[in-house]
């Protein structure tokens, strides 16, 4: 197997978008095979890969997850391993997460765990909130009695190598929607002969602004972020008869998000009835909230102490959605963060790059957590 940093650089140079990670998956399978891992599963959820490694004795089954996909962002970095693909790059650190998992796999082969079974899940299509659901629906995990699920995400703005975690909700429920308003266009001189969506769009925006409550310290946390607005064409003699608005919304709990979704749909229906419009609403990129189990949280904390790492227990959840939430809603488990440095560029920005130092840290934490969760078997 290549050195973990070389692995990361290879993955970084060859990014692939969600659901298109064929090269990435093949590269990972080759690395796993070179380690001597024989139980490797593919073709069950787009380009996801699952590897199974047995410990020396029976124990708990723990699934560790990383992501494969990159983002549609043009990289501006000029280092040697920069992306070779125009308009596609690893700007969320999934290349580093994959390299960490491969380094963890090698350590498991070199130093087999005392007890239990480890599942290494390399997930396709995380960025669009689809990969976890497709994997669950494939039923492949039903063949294993999974006791815990664990994952990490690198976090800029936190000290390099620090471990960030909390009990309970760690990341919010997030979903996006787009609503099309259909009316009737007409000549601009006789607007009464048409049905324009302008007033309806304004009313929806006003309602979304009223519900928007981004203060994490207050109840009813709800963030409504406008994404796009389109209405009519650049034809100044014609009144618009069509419009479309897109939002991303987030709350702490999936249950609360569903209540807001119903409120949004009812509000749009009421507005359109009043304005004489019809509408179509589409929901997509759904991320359930990550809920960290107390036992998993404690083992992550103990592993951090064992590895002499700074452990930061945050008071409020992080802001971004993560597809791993579906797993923590089905199985016991936890997600934690690894600090990428206070001066590290933000995720999803053109100059971001995953810090190589985190690969060894993440590998050792995964190994220690796997041992810890099996200690009471």
C-alpha cells in the first residue's frame, strides 16, 4: 500500500462528484486487496465499498464510515497534487477521510484488535444526502449485527488535531426545496390579463424570514437560507407567468424539520390559492441529524485522552448537515470532529485543503475507539 499521505494526494488529484466515484472506489479496493483484506463488498450502493475485518476473538461489530465524493468547485491551489479535473475538487476533506480509513485498515491488519469485527464503509454520494439512504435500502448491512457506528469530519477553525464532540445532537437535520409557481404570462401593457407569481414569491420570502431563528441558544432553532430565485424572462414587453424559489432549511431534530415542511407546504398552498397560481414543490438533499450515543461519546473522549489530544466538548451542535445522521438514527454511535487548524480555509471553499497531519491522528483514534467499545464485551 502507498504511504497514507501519498494515498491522500492521489485521491485529491483525481476527485469525482457524488455518484460518479468509480475511479475512487476502484483505487480503494486495490489498496485494501494489497493489504490482504479479502472480504470486500461492492456494487450495492452506487460506488460504495464495504470491507470486513475480524478481530482475534468474538466481540462487538463496529462500522466506521468515510466519504468518497468531491465537490463541483474549481481548485485555486497550485501544489503538485492539485485536482486534474476542471471544476471538480476535494473541498470538504473526503480525500483525507478516505486516507484515514485506509491507514486504519492497514493498522488493523498489522495489529489485529483483541475482540470484535470492524466494518469499513467507504460511502458514495454523501454531499447530496443520498449515499447513506441507498446503502441502508440495499440491505447489505442487515447481514451484520452492528453494535456501533463511528465517523469523523475535519473542522476548520478548531486547533489542529483537537477532538470535537458532544452528547446528543451533533449536527442538524437539513433539507432543501424548490417551489415552482405557475401562472399566466401576458403583454406587459395589460397585466390584468395574466397571473404573475411576484406577489406569491414575496409572500413566501416574508414568511421564511419570519420563521428564521438562527440563535442556537434559543428554542425553535430554524435556519432558512435562500438559495435561488428566478421569475420570467428578460423580455420587457412580457409579464412573468412563471417563477421558482429555492431554500435550504435546518433544525436540530428531524421531527421538527418535518413540522416546518408541512407548514411551508400549507403556506405555499394558501398563497397560491389567493393569487390564482398553481405550484410544484420538490424536496431533496435530505440530511438527518446526527445524534451521538453517550457510550460512544465516552469512548471517543477516552481515546482522545489516551492519544494525548485536546478534547473539546462543545455546548451547541455544529451548523452543517451530514449524511451520517441516518446511521446514528438507526444504530448507536457517534460522529466527532478533528480540528483542521484555526487558519485553515473553510470547507467548500476553493483554497481549502485537508491537513495531512490528521490522517495518523484519525487512524489512532479509530483504533482506540474500536478497542474501547469492545472492552466490556
